[in-house]
């Protein structure tokens, strides 16, 4: 995920999700984590109140650009050290040592990532709801139209178009159910300190975790530095968002072929060719199918990310860094295209019915 | 999944799961589906009672070998047609037309697959329970031993060994929770008829589905011929079984290096070399890591399997055929190896503690 | 690759290739390696002549079944130790210690694998030649027929059918060129001894390698135990065999849709449905597309197999074991289906031309 | 490839390659293609000389930002239409219709992509040469030092360190050989017109192709719009660049563990922890291993890209768009890190030799 194409920023990406997962958003969440940490440690008497106030007010006005972290990330293999260094340089001597107090880079980075996931889930579930809503409308409008089922590439028998719409709709409903279940496992704080046991805080560790989680609106949890299964199940959910949208895309590609002509992807007309003005290309559906394959291939990396050696293993962890943000972008792109198609698709009910009639005449005597 | 290696049948496979997912098991489940279908249709008065009895008794004594289906599967792209053909040839004229009455090949194949998945889940959750139990014992025995945390390949700080054991245990517990949630979506009947709408049965479709599901011990459901998301979430769960076992495998590989020497994979000694008799190779842990990567790569296919064109699409469906059985085998292999290691691992607490002492002496002054 | 489906043995597998890559074939190649090793060591005076003769004659009559190796493979993480153990038990005291003299399990296993690859290449290049030949005939017969180009799922402009055939043919020709280049790197002996330096043989190592390679019909090479790049390039070639066949498959699936009707997959008719007798399913083309995706996903493992720690690393090596044989099978299956389709496809030139005429009438005025 | 992280721009990316594959570079190559096309068509008398001059001078001063193409790419599913539109608006009436004359978007996009590949190859082969050079120096300096071979995670037998260096070096040499072979197939012009047959140019097609190819420094070729095998073999080469570097990375990770201590990744010291100042993390080697896995997973998409329906198929083509640039970036990142490590690695020959001595004392008596 190292080159951002502006050219494809609308077709194969989604600007809302890009904003959510951006470097800037990540930095902001890390700063928010550090501020909430100081506030909680102040509350629990772990750090001096004045140091906490200084840290919190300094964090609030610290501006860090992604570029500022590039060299430090190269050197230390993680961006948090450079980020903390920048903030620390802005603090007075009395508060310096109480910044990022007793926690580790991974605490900040993982929790920031979870905060981003939480917002991403809000965006994606809203998109799923819109998609579902459009499909229900589509079903109301055209669900009873007779059309030909196609099995294994061949005309099979008449169905109602609502049956096909249903095959787009049902998985959307299940995705909504799944994310409710997953969220209880995914949206939790990461707090373990250097090696995961919060030993630094002695008996205060548990209280600190609970209170900080509460401040950040996340579930409390013991450290999961080397337990990456919850992110992998979230990754699979993301990939399924693309895949279920691609089922509709695949159907639109079939139905919109000229000789079949049952639908056009968009009422307003599709993509043009540089040489063939008559073309009406279903370019969003093509993207849906392609993105589903791209996202599917990414999930294999999330699953490999669980093969984690020791208490922290960047050979595994980097797989997530390079994957999870991209998966969120792909999922949002897919759902956004799916919402558009399901809202604007042009259905030729006359052709659907004519094809049924022709088929029946030929196959029934 | 087209060549079965007997050589690797214990090391990279699992005989219990192979039996569950075998061709023979698949055929048996399809025959069971057809028998339950006839019984249900008899009960609901859809087919003549005598035809049902003939069909059921004939199915009970029909023996079909996998080889018998190879040619027909090649010709029709699905094994069910040949299988039904064999049974039909054994029936009398009065019952012939009531076999597989009003249903389609995919109904039989998908439901058989789900029946197999149900048994596979029973086996795998039992293995997870054994693994969990072993880890709890290990924690009781050695959990308080001090050892060095390793982060990013380097000695970090002392922890207790229980913290590392915990990173193996927690994901196992979550797997148990996940499968409960998933099962409600996965373990359901497939019944749609030719094109998914059970039109053949007119108003009887719903009753038939409910009753047949009940007979087969599955949830009732409308047809999901072209909705493959539930299998994809099951696939991800399978891959996670391997991945969480491989976390322990990766740790054993690190800890059992000669210079580190904190554990030996098996009390009884490990793999030997053909030339180096002193070797004590942690060969199960190696397999765990490799299998996790293999299973992870397979999940990308299950997710692609959702990109399904029309009402039945073998370009997508075949991806499942070639993947889901293999994933079940890999998951069982991983858990079986994990159960063995967690039961028989040799822990050198003296070395763990000595390494901590050496580290402390060097890094604290 | 742990369950062999007899059901799908013709549709998604290839019996000739299965025979080539079978456990039995692997055992035979290992035995052949050991015999050639003894002969060469005899010739170079490395082992006593009488011991060599005993070893060679014993190997010639040793029968080892794959099952015999399962337990030993589980224990040692490699089949060769058990295999050598069986042979050694058949030898007299004077020859025992000269079996597998100074070499390591990986030498035998890798060289056996290369011998199999060599035969697989012969089979696959013959299939490529048949495929090419059929395509040339097809081009001769129908190449000048006018048909519609389809771009992005839509009718584009008239072409000659020969242009599409050419898009199937050209990659086949390039595959033939590639395999000539690759073979010089792939088809080489593995001989390194315990740790890759043939130190055991002192100054004789180089001569032994050259002579043994010559005996086995392979190129000589220094040990590549931990250098797996040549197998990964072979893997990519295998995957490309499936992918180029799938290009034709994808086209047949489009052209054979009922409303399009330009071709039927097979002159003799396609797959049937269990409920819809009118169906004529292009089931080989479906398999081509699916297998290409399956094989493509496998190549990612071969590339991961290069990430090899130390002088031998089974976490990487196992990836090959579980992949390369399956890839050979998939490639042979694809080419076999492609040969059949390209030989038996039914081309409806009248429909092709009619569609062009309709299009021209509509888009030109 | 839809979000560019500045944070990870040095650690998991490579700025030189990012510049080569940037949107800006792509636009520049497309403009260059169009200019060379006009020049060639002028030379062959296909378009009026004055129109050609106007087009060429206009292209030379046209400035197009990637953002300018985002909306058009969304609408048409390809950036070239919007780009041509912008240029056309700058042309006078006499030349407008001779811009992009008789060619198609894919001609411009594919040829631009090949031009980028050509420059990428130059950069990467230079990096390979530097890597090779460093390894040869390393071998000169330390090749004869005795160290322990490690097989299957365990100490095996003494070797010289040069043997391990050799396992890093040999694949680099083979990569250089491979790219020479591949380049003859990859670095070729794409020119087919709307549907691949250059029908627009009647008898001039061949001459136009040859001359334009010559102008652009590429090989001449008939259209390969739907033949994507050459890019897939290039993709595999790119993935192998990362994988062979990761072999060294994996070895450094093993050798630099504290208890082993044979090397440190960088003379100057490695990555630090935010909480553990004693840490010396081999962060480049970690990145090498992770990137190899990332790049390996991407190659599966390139291979899927061959499954191309009809004469142009964006469901396949998009897979390349989202992959090939990222693969080039990953390969350059890997080689850059590998060059740095191989130049700056700190080798503790004393520890290597001491470990050998300890091993020998223990295992020989």
C-alpha cells in the first residue's frame, strides 16, 4: 500500500474511507491514545496531575505530518518512536518522562488501528444498510418480473427476478449480523506495556486498562500483542463485503451483454470507449468483480499474520499494516459502487419476459 | 485436491478427518439426503408411499464406489447425475421417477457437504477442547516460570511463561465462541430445486424444506445456491484453527533452537536426520507453521467462490470443491499436532530462568 | 494435497500426471537415485565395488509401499529416513553403511522431484504441442469467419474469429519457448550432503556430482538446498499453462451462452442437468477457468517457499511438497481439457456472421 | 494500491521506484506514446503533417495532473479517455481528429506500462548488481569463517560462512539471467486499435507498428490486448526479487538473535524500542521477510489476470492495474534493504567459531 493513485481514486478507491484510514487519521488516533492515557494515569494517580495536564495540552496542539515519521519508521521499524520523540521535545522536563508512560509502541499503534476500525465499521454498515434498502426497493419494483434463471452459463428455467435480487440481499443481511458478533471481539483496547504484562504498573494494570478502554469507547481486554485472530476475522468480513457486492456485479455483467440485454448498469449510461462511441460499458460491475478478487487475495495475508513468533514479530505484523487499510478501502469502494448500481440500474422487463417466452416456446411442446 | 499422498498421510494430514471428508463419506451423505427426501415427500404426500419405501430400501442397499462416478462427473461436471443414474437403474418403473423428485444436483451436493461440515465441526471443537485443556495444564505446571520475552527477534524483558501460554490459549477460546455463532448460519439445508425457487412443489416447498431439514438435523433455509458467504466464513474459521496452532509452533521453533534451549518439542525426542544422529528436529512445529500458510492461501479461494454468476456457476463452485475438504484436513492436522505438542512438550525451566538471570545481570546495573 | 478424490479424478485431475507424480513414482525415483549414487561411488572408488553391487541389486528388488513410510515421515518430518531404513534392513553388514553414503535426505528427495519434473515437462510440452496443433487447425477451418469482438462485456466491432484464436495460440507458443529456457535451470541434480558442502567427500565432491548428474540425465550443479528459486519459476510456468488454457475457456463460456450461441463446447454435447434435459453445459470450460484460479493461488506458496531459514527449513520446504505435485496435476488437467475443446468445439459460423450483420445494420447508417 | 502511506514511505516502500511508477510518470508515458504515434503517422503519411506537428507541440506543453483524470476514470473505467479529451480540447479543428488516431485506450495504457517496466528493470537490475557486488565482498571478507549450519531449526554441522552467502548470491545471478530472457517478451509495443486487428489502418498496420516500436525503443509485436502472459512472467520475476532478498533476511533474523549473536543487521545498530533502550532490532530483515510474503500473494493476481474474456476484460485487467506497480515498489524496497544489509552487516566471526568449537566438543568424542 505504498503508492496512492489519484487517477484511480474514485474508480478503485473510496475517498471517505481513504480519509478514515489515512496517515493523518492514524497519527491523530495515536495522539488521542496518548492523551487519554495521560488523563487516565492522572485520574488513577499514576503520574503527577500537572505533568498530565502539560502532556494533554501539548498533544492537543502538536502537529505531526506523516513525512515527519518516515525516517524514524525506517530506522526503528515502527512509527511510534519518532512520533513520541517529536512530542517529547515539546514537553518540559517535569512532564517528559510521563509521556507514553509505561506503555509500548504497539499499544498505541494497535489501539489507534482499532479506533479506525470502529469508524470504518460505522461507515461500512451504513453502506450495507443503503445497499439493502436499494435492493428492497428494486425487489418491490421488479421482483415479480419473470426472467430466465441461468445455471452453468446456460438458460435453465424461468424464475422471478426477485429470486436473483434475493441472492444479492440475503448475504447483506448476514453481514450485518456478523459484524455485531465480531465487533465484541475486535473493538477492544490494546494495552500491555513492553512485553504484554503491564508489569510496569504493578497492581494498577487492570484498573488502568479498564479506565482507558472506557475513555476511548472500547472494550477492556488483556494484551493481545501476539494474538491477531480478531483482526483476521475482521479482515474476512471486509473481504466478504466485496465478494457479496461482486455477486451482483457478476450478474449485471451477464445480464447487460448486448445479446441478453436484460439490464443496463446505470440509467444514465455506462463507460465509453475511446474509439467506439456506441459502447455502454458496465464499468462499475467490472470493478466489483475485480475488487472482490483483490480483497480475497489480501485475506490470506491477514491469516498469515497470526503466525507470530514471540511477544512481538514484525515479519507477521507488517502483513497487517500493508493489508488492513487497503482492505477497508476496497470494501468501501465495492459497497459504494454497489449502492450506486442498485439505485440506478435500468431493468428491461420487456426483454426479460420476451426471453422467457422464447425459451418456453422452444422447450415446451 | 487430486492426489492423496499416503507418505504424508500422518505428517501433513489427519486420518480421522480424511475419513469424514472422503468420497465415500460424500456418497453416503448424498444417499442419506435422497432417502430423507423420499421419506419427507412420503410423509407430506408428495410421492406415493410405496415408491418412497422402494426408494428408501434401495438406497439403503446401494453401494456406489467413487470410481463409479468419475466418468459421469467428467461428462456432466457434477457427480450427482451419475449417482442418481446408478440408483435409478436399480428401481422399478413405479418408483424410478420419484427418486430425487423435484430437486437438483446442487441440493444433494451442498446438503451433503453441510452434513460433513457438521461432523467436522464436532471433531474440530473436540480437538480445540483438548488443546485448551493441555494448555491449561501446561500453565498450571509452568505458568509462573520466569522467562525472557522476545520482541522483534530480540530479548526484551522478563515475563512469566504463562503469558506466552496465554497467547496460545486465548485464541482457542475465541475459536470456540466463533463456531457457535457461525454454526447457526452454516449448518442449514440446501433445497431449491432446478433454479432455487422450489417452483416444482408449488405451495409445498416451505413445508418440505422444514420437514427435511428437521429429518437431517439441520436448520431450515431458503435456497442459497448462489449465496456462498456462509461457507466462506466457515473457511476462515478453519484457516484460523491452523493459524492459532501455528503461533505455538512458531514459538516452539524459536525456543527449541540449540543456543536457546528453553523447550524441546516432544519429551520423547524429535525428528532425526539421515546423516546427523544428534539432531532433534521439531518437525511438528515446522508442519504447524507450514500448514497455517497453506490454509491461509486456500481461504482466498473460498472468498472468490462468492463471485457467482447467475443461479449456478461452476467456475466459482469448483473453487469450493477443491478447497473446503482440504481446509478441513489441514485444520484437523494442525490441531492434532498442537494437541500432541501441548501434551508432550519438554520445558527446561532451569534454562528459562538462567537466561533471565544473565539478561538481568547484563542490562541492569 | 492430502485427499485424492476418485470422483473428480477425470474432471479436475489428470490420470497420466497423477501417475507421474504419485507416491509410488516418488519412491521409485528415490530408489533410482540411490542406485545411481552407489554406481557412481563405485566407479569413482568411493565405496567398495562389492558393496555397490549388493546395494544396486537390493534396491532393484526392494518394494516399498507409500504406507510403509507414513509413520516414519510423521516422526522425522521427511520420508527418506524411513525409506533408507527399510532398504538398509535388507542389506548385509558389508554394504549397510555404504547405502545413501555421505548424502542427505534432501539430496534424494529434491533430485527425485526434479526427475519427476523432467517427465512432467515432457508430458506437458506434448500437450501444449497438441493444443497448438488443434488451434492451428481451428484457425485454418474458421479463422476467416467474421464475428463480433467483445470488449468490456459489450459488442465492440467486427473481427475475424482467427484473431480470437490467435489470442489462445500465441501464449502457447511462448510457453514452449519459456520451458526451454527454464529447463536449463530446473533440471539439475541436488547433491550437497548433510549441510550442502559435500565435505564428507573431500576432493571427490565435484566429480561425484558431475558423474551422478550424467547418470541421471540431469545437469550438474552445486547444492541448492536452500535456494528454491528455480522451482518457483517452474511453478509459475505451470500456473501459466492453466491460465492460458482458461483464456480459451472464458471465451467459450461467453460464446456458448444461449442468446449468443456462437459455439458449443463439444460437438457431442455438453453436461446435463439432473432436472433440465435441455441443458448443454460447457463444463470443461468451467473447469478451465476454476483450475486457473486454483493454480494461480498455489503459485504464491511456491514464492513463499524461497523464504528459507538456514541450510534447510521445513516451514518453507513443506510449502513445495504440498504444492508442486498439485500444480503439475492442475496444469495437465487444464491442457488436457484444452486439447479436447480445441479439437471438438462446434463453431456456428452462421450465427457469428449474423450477429455481425445485425450489429452493422444497427450501428452504421 | 489506493492509499500511499508517507509514514512507511522509506521502510516499506522505495522512493525511486515510486517516482518511476507514479501517476505522473504514467501520464507522461501516455503523452509520449501519443506524440510518437503522431510522428510515426506523419512519417508514414497516415495523418497530415501539419496536424502531426500541432499534436506533437501541444502534447509537449500539456500539463495533466492525476486528479484531472479521477472523474473520467470513474466514468469510463479507464483513464485514457479523459486524458485524450483534455488534449483534444487544446487542439485546433484541423488536428483534433488526428490525435490518438485509429488506436485504442489500451494501446496507450499498455505501452505506457511497458515503458515504465523497462525503466523499472533498469533500476532493479542495477540494484541486483549492487547486491551481488556486496555479497561478493562479504564472501571475500568472511567466506572462510567456520560457522554452524542450521537445518530444521537445529545445529547441524560446521560449514564455512561462504556457503550461506552463496545461497544468497546464486539466486541473484539467476535473476539477472532470467530478466534478459524475459525482457525480449515483455518489452514490446501494444498496438491493436479498437479490437486488436489494426483494421483501421488497412495495409499500413504492420509498418506503423514497426516504426512506432522503433521510435519508443520497444520490440514490435502484434496486439496482445487479451494475452497477458508476458506481464505475469514479469510479475513472477518481481516477486522472486523480494523472495531471494528475504532468504538473506530470514538468515539474519536467525543469526542476530541474542543467544546466537553471529551477526548484527547493521554496523550502526538497529531499531530501538519505545520502552527498551537495550534493543537492537533487525528491522530491515523483518521487512524483507514480510515484503516477500506480500509480493508472493500479489503474483496470484497477475496469474488470474490471464483469464481474460473476449478482446478486453476489465475484470481481469484491473487486477494488473492494482498489482504490477505495487510489485515493482515492493521489489525495489526489498533490493534496496538487501543492498544496505549486505553492505553494513556486522559479522561476529569470533562467535561463529566459538559456536562451532562448542558443538564439536559436545558431539565428537
